[in-house]
């Protein structure tokens, strides 16, 4: 996070968009520039004490109370929202986040004599344009990762990458001030020639480039650069370039001496100069819709209908290479599996610098040739050198930036409708891995929590009666879903004790009696924790305890469209029989050891004590 003042753009985050809280009065006036910071979060602030009566433990409901002001709520707790569907509106006009960001962007004004630049602006001076710069202020759906490599060993580019969808909008800010030469006069004998300059027109051409693809700007909305079909098989660079074209008219006036003054004798304005200046900004990006991720849904049916849903996610195990999914929705919006990812908003820039130019009133005596642009350039360079600029720090509009965070360590199940099954739907099995990244570094004033990101390869949901119909990524774009349906069969584990330390375990199909080869068994109390059945469905285990537990968690047989359910068994080994001869032998050995100690070591130790 930057070291900016606390985010003010979300001060007016309105819980009012939630259907049950429409009675809360919307805030009026502009967003206050103070220390209030509001996010969306499922977890309450542990340091805030008891929640007030108008804030419940979840955001599903808010008590309608006169004291439920947004300002008070934001000071008491943070708020979280789902990655792809932020359920709130901001600002006095209750705008969506996109509308609010664009309104703030459009509020950045400039004129011919002032320029507003940000702390990291790369400014440059042109012939007619002074202090020109363009700044990428984010994208419509893009999310900045802010999550680096494990242990903090990562470059700034790795931790600050923007994850952007294939189709999107880039938000930009362009600013500059226009400098024209002062009126310039030369005197030769009884003739005085003066050149003056007038800005006829200025046009700005903006283009966005992602990798090796380029898109032009739309003149109707120059602050928004639309792109579509972006392709990048690996992390690349997004570049925004703006070219400012200036058309300047040069007017020549000739005066002749008439007594004690100058009399205008001729005026020509047929010289037009076309000048151009280009500025640009760039950011590391990942076109996340090109990242690898395949999602397979296995629907396991029993005699009574759907028994369980198995989701498998296959793809790279690094944050920059793996497409991040946000949720999986069940048919009819009955519920969803919510992934670990969440988004919070941050004010990208708190302050900017406002520069105002003060031109000198003196005229240069250098002659200018209307047919050559070089003298004009030289004159501008001379005048820029003596131009006095006054600068002051001003608040920058609340243009919010979206940032990614891992809100929890594992997916959760949210069910919104009644099901036809007796038990509630639940996630019964999760297989996952830690991604190569650390938790998002949140500012100390931010009350959200972030955990090291973790991804999952297998999610098993039981007691469901609806299949999953779609999977969405963090940009709310659809991820292709492959569905396969299997019939459930029972599997059985049988055991045979071979000797005092080994046993044979066999896995078979209950219906056919056929062995199940190549299946994984999980063991407890054995030398190995995991084994694989051989061609006849058996394994030989070496015990470490008197009891060995073997578990089969279930597996699919694609060729037969069969899913084998889980099975579990325990092998009980007999304790070794009591052997009196062995006990006496052990006791005799112990007595011999004691005697040896008394005969050899004790006298020696006594003698050493006496000599000391």
C-alpha cells in the first residue's frame, strides 16, 4: 500500500445498496477528506469492541436505525465484498464504483496555463507543451495484485502487476500547459517588425498498447481507452501513449516610423506551424483470461439423485500464471462456492502538485524567419528558461484503485435456497496447495486481514441437488466448465493379517467383486501414510501400532462412468504374548550391569574423591 492518507473515496461506501437497508439516509455533500476509512469485509474489527446496534455480525442485514450513519459505521468496522459483485454504492449520488471512479476522473480540470502532476509523473517539456505527462490511473475491471513472492523476495513489478481481463477499459489522466512565445519585435532603421503567435487548435491522440497489440482512443470519452481481445501468453506491459498536436498561427506586423511613434503598415497571417509532443506511461500487466485453468465438474448420482459434486481445478501453481476464479454458481442461483479471493479499494493518490506559469513581459530582440520553425523553437527554449513557475500541493480526486487480497484460507459454501435433501449442503473435502506468494501488505490503518494465498485442486460438495452451471473469475468473466456424470458404486476394503507386523489389504468393487487397481489408500498407524493398490487391488502394509486404519476417499473410473464411494477399515494386530523366559533374561542382564558398575566404576570414583 502507498503511504497516502487513509482512503476517503470509500468513506461514503453505502450499505444502502443492500436490499434490506434502503431506509438508511444517503449521505449528502462531497466525500470528506479526513481519517475515515471504509472497506467491505466479512470480519468485524477485533479492536472495536462490541458492535453497535445498527451493525450486525454480518452484512446481510442492518437494523434500520436513525444512528446508522455511514461515517460512524466506517469508523467502527471495515467492510468486505465479493470479488466480482461489490454490493454497494459510493458518493453522495450513490453511484456504482465504476461510475464514481469515472466521475472523479472527469473532475480533474486543466487549462492552458496550469498543470497538475502526480508524485510519480514523468514530466517532459515540448516546444509548445510544458510539463506534459500521462498517468495510468487503473482499469475498469483490472485488479492490482499487491502480493509478492514468498518471503518478500520479489521485484516491484511482480508485486504490482495489474490483472486485466481480455476486454476492458483503461483509465488515464493527461495534463499539460500550453506555452507560446511572447510577442517578439525587431527594429531596423525606420522599420519595426513584430511576430505574435496564436494557438488555433490542439488535438490529443491517445493509444493503449498491450504487448504487441494497439488500440486507438475514442474521441467521445478520451479519458477511457477501450480495448478488446487482448492476447498475452505471459506477463507483459501495458503502455498508454498520448500525442498532443498543436496548430499555431504566426502573425507578422510591420510598422514604420511616423514622427515620434510607429505606424502599422502591413499585417500577414499566412504562416501556420504544426507541432507535436508525445508522452507515455506504462504498467506491468497479466491478461488473466489467457492464464491456464481448467475446471471439471463430476456429478455423482446415486439411486436418489445427485449425491455429490466434485470440482477439480488444474493449472499452474503460481499467482502470475494461474487464472484466479472467484466463485462457482449452482443451477438456479441456489448457492455458490465462494473462493478465497476478495477485493478492496484504495485511494491511489492523495495529493498532487499544481503548477502555474508566470511569463516575463520583456521581448526578445532575436529576428524570426516566418518560413523556418527553428527560430520559434529557440525562442521558446529561451523563454522557458526565464519562466517562473509557482507550485502548491492540492488534494487529488478520489480515483480509487482495486487491489486483490486473500480473505480466507479455504473456499466457503453459501446456500440461498431450500434443498430437497434432508441435510444441509457442505464442503466435505478440500485438496489444495500454497501459492508462491505472501499475504497482501495492508496499511496498518486498514482493518482487513490478508492471508498467504492458497489455491485448491479438488473441492467436494455433498448434500446438493443442483449441478454447478458456471464458474467466474475475479473479473466476473466466465471460465469454461466441463461436466461429466457418473453413477456411484460401493467399494469395499478387506484385510488379511500375514504375520505379527504385516497385513494385506484389498480394494474391490462390491457389485462385481473385481479388484480396483491403481487406487490410493491413506494409512494411519503404518510405516507409510499413503500406498497405491497393485494389479489385484492389494497392498501389503507394515504396522507401527497395534491398529492400522486404511481409508479410500473415492475415485472415478472414466471408462465405465463409475464413481467409487469411500470406504474405511481397521486392522487389529494382537499384542505379543507374555514370555517369562524373556523377562528373566532381561532381568539377569540388568543385574549383570549393576554388578559391573559396583565392581569397576564405584571404587574408581571413590579413589578419585579421596585424592581430590
